[in-house]
C-alpha cells in the first residue's frame, strides 16, 4: 500500500546553475522543510542585478509492494515570504533534459519573426548601447519596450544571434543621393537598447532601394510563442468558502525573469495618422519594356502609383502578376508590391530573370488622407479572439489597419487591398473587410490585454474623379452679336438669317436653320433674343482663326400690356384671362403676379399655431413657345391659345425661399435654422 510518506521529491543528477544541470532523477530525496534543499541562498549581487535559478526535481514513489500508482499533483502551496522572489513550476516533458534545454524553453517565449523593414546602418561593434536602423520614412519605428533580434550569418555554423529590447527611440529623416544623382530621403532610427551588444554585427551601407547588403546582419521582429505552461501561486484578495464559484486573486501573472518597465507618457499626439488611399487615374494601361535583370533583393521602380491587381510583368519564363501586395510567378511569391510608391521588390527568386521584359499596369494616384479611427474596448466580458465591427464611413480598399495589444505588445493586421487582413506573420491573426458594407471580421493571434482596445484605422475613398474616360467637349467659339436689348424697343435676330464663315485652308460655313440651331461645317445654337451664339467647328482650326458673321435683325414688333385686377377663379381653381389680342407671337408671354407665402407661427408659447399670409414679392411665369405656360421649378401651370389670345393657368404652386427664423429654448439658449415654406 502506498503511504503519504512514500511519495517524495528527488534531486536530479546536477542541482546547480551550470549548463549540465539537471539530468536524470536520482535516489536522493529532497528533505521536506529543510532550508536550501533545492535553491541556494540569495546573494546581495542577485538582489541588485536579478537572477534566474533553475532546478530540476522529480516525483518518486518507493514502496515494498506492487500497489498501483495512479498519478500525483505537484503544486506550490504558499508564495515566498520575500515579495521580490517568485517561484514557478514548469516541465519540458523530458526526464533526461539539462538546464540548457529548460533555459531554451523558458527563452522561447519570444522567437525570431519576419525581417524588419530596415537594416543595420553600417557596422556595429560589441559594447554599443545604441543601434541605428536605415528604413523608409513611412515605415513604423520599433516601439519602446519592443524586442527585436539581430542575426549575423543566419543559418551558418557560426551564426550569431542576440535579442535586444528597445528602451528609447529617435528618428531623423535625412537626404541621400542615388546613383543617378537624384536625391531621396530615408529615416535613420536610433534605438537605445537595454543591454550592450555582445559581439560585432556587420551592417549595410545606405541603399536607394532600401535593400540590405548580402553579408549584412538581419534585423528581425519577435513573435510570442507559448513554449511552456507555468504554474505558480498568488494570494487571495478575499477568503474563499466551500461552494464559491469565483475567487478573487491578486493577479494571474508571475515573474519568470528579472525585468524592469519604463513608461513614457505621450502628450498631444495626433491619433488620426495619415495614410494612402489609391484611386484610379487612367482609362487604360501603361506598358513599357525593360532589360534590367530581376534578382533577389533587387527593386524595380514603375514610375507611378499602381492600381492593385493590374500589374503584369511578361518575361521569357512567364507572367508575373500581383495579388494583395505580393508578386507571384504562378502560385509562388517572388516579391512584394508597394502600390502607393509604385515599386516592386523581388525576394526569393528561384532564378534571375534576364532578357527583355514588358511591364504593364493601370496607373493610380495616391493622395495622403487623414485617417478615420475607431476602437473596441477590451474588458473582462468582451475579451475574445474574434471581433466584428461595421466601419462608417465605408473604408477604401487597402486602407484598413487593425491593431491590438497582447501581453503588453502591439500587433498590426493590414488590409492587402483584396479584402483580407494579414499581419507580417500569420501568427498575428487574420481578418476580412467587406468594402460594400464596411464590415470588418478579425481573428486575433492572441487574447488582447484587458483594459486595452482593438484599434481600427481606415480611410474613405479619396474624393477624386478619374476623368480619363470622360468625354471631352469639342472646343468652340462664342459670339455676342450687337443688339439693343433694353426697353422699350429691344432688338432681336431674324431666324434663318445668321451665317458664320471662316477659312482654315478650305472655305467653311455654318448657317442658322431658323430653329435656333447652327448646322454645316460647325454645329451649335443661337439665341435670337440675346444675339448670343455658340459654334463648334467640325474640324478644329488653328489658334487665332478669324470668323465672319452675317445676320439680319427682325422687324420691330408691337408689345401689348394688360392688367387684370383680382381675376375670378374657375371651378377647378384655375384662372382664365382674355389678353384682348390675337395672333400672339410664341414665346413672348410674360405674366407677373404677387407672391404670397403661407406660414405658421406660435402664438402662446404652448405649441398653438396660427396661419399667417404675407406678400413677399412677385413671380413671373411665361410661355415656352409651344402653347404651354411654365411656372417656377418647371411646373406646367397652364396653356395659351396664340390665335385667340386666351390663357388658362393655375396660379397656386410651390416655390422655395430662404427665411431666417429662430427657435428659443427656455433656459438653454437659441439656435438658427433655414426653412422652406409653401
């Protein structure tokens, strides 16, 4: 029978902080309650600088019979009395591992991620506490507190790697000169690091293509990896009783390694950053030929922003096409495309592309826009992996960015222009964007921190019009013939008598058809009453072309004026007036009548209204030359019989006028509004 005293903790082969520490279990039992039976005393240096002690112990059951052993639990029942000491349990699931294996598992919380969009500027030597990164001005700098990895001779037997934590950042944008003498700007990011460099790291010289030298050290981001499961103990804030479903603990976190945290408040920062929204700027594609070889890490400038999904590079080996910011040879990614800058960077090319290549794409424009922003607060109740939000106004393709904080570090997911949200590493999360509805669905790579927020940044479609496919109005000339337009006897042109001639090497003529239109070698229109004509030559003459205009004035006409005070209404509320003149010239009727507005006003401050009718001016209606009388807003108000001089019209209708009113709010103030009154 297995007794309580038969279950013991036993020491490993080497109980010390040396690389060969750990190993297989021994028969040496750990004395219960004895001081320093597992760890040594804490020295003054350890208290000053911090220290991680790793010890391996195993569970052993020793009995004189063959009773079954069905497992045991190992816990830390009480936290250390010294609040600056933390004790944590974890297992590598290996009975023969050494301290180096456990240390590797502990350090694997952060693993090297994708390459940073920049490189070490020139050589860095051991002992430096500041590193300099060379990158594009638009690329984000490392965050304070972020850990990055420096790798020299990656993959080789003498590879050198060092994790460094950024504790300070400064950025300087400098101007450099390209090989062709043209200037370009680059950001030099100086990062203060927590620990000095332990060895030399070769850097790279400034590059107009922002490409790292082949032998230059790489700078990589880090990604969080749950390499081990840790168990510890924390005190309860409130006592727990049998039957309780919830417990209140001081924290769910414990300290694995000595660390310090620096907080830097950011004041008066503009959270609505600027980003680029692409708009088509052409009706067709641009195509050109180049013989520049495409190699790994080489870059190609297209000379213009590119509309996503339209880039095709035809080579002797096949076509290279773009999808979501990447360049593909079939299904293999061979580079990336920066649509806003119009550049292609080749990466991982299996073989150099040589010979003549044809580049085809649809141009775009990339205006800078101030971003719209949104946030989903992360609380205990809302903490999750998946979030859905509808953006308003609607986002433009390629402009959405979702940021979240997990374990104190921020991660970004960006819209690739095809409705997909991705991070620089798939472990950061994925998502989708519906540009028609503005709906964003995002799945995070880790649970966000409580108290943080899911930050969303996006742009609306740029308010630009692509005029490349809009019809172009023909160029024309405008004539204003000398007529006396003032009363009492204004002049008019006689229909059918206007002739415009010019000679651009061949005699040309445009004539008036009597209905207000110009025909012949030029088209257009003419207003007989004002003498204004617009003519568009069928064949555009050279600049400075002279024109001759022949015309005749119409015979004077007799005008009649009649006044009808307070005319009677017909049963259908229309009014009939006999002008007393027959054979009226079409288009010459002008009928003026007073304009009265109906409005309602509050009379007692309690909501009672009464109607007020006020005369505010006069309104003029006229005939359209075809027997109909037209009022304001194009309303068909009645008819006229030109032969008999009888008109029938409806005087009532709708007009729009601006009236300045005010609304008084007792005890609050007042406001102004504009209203439309019938």
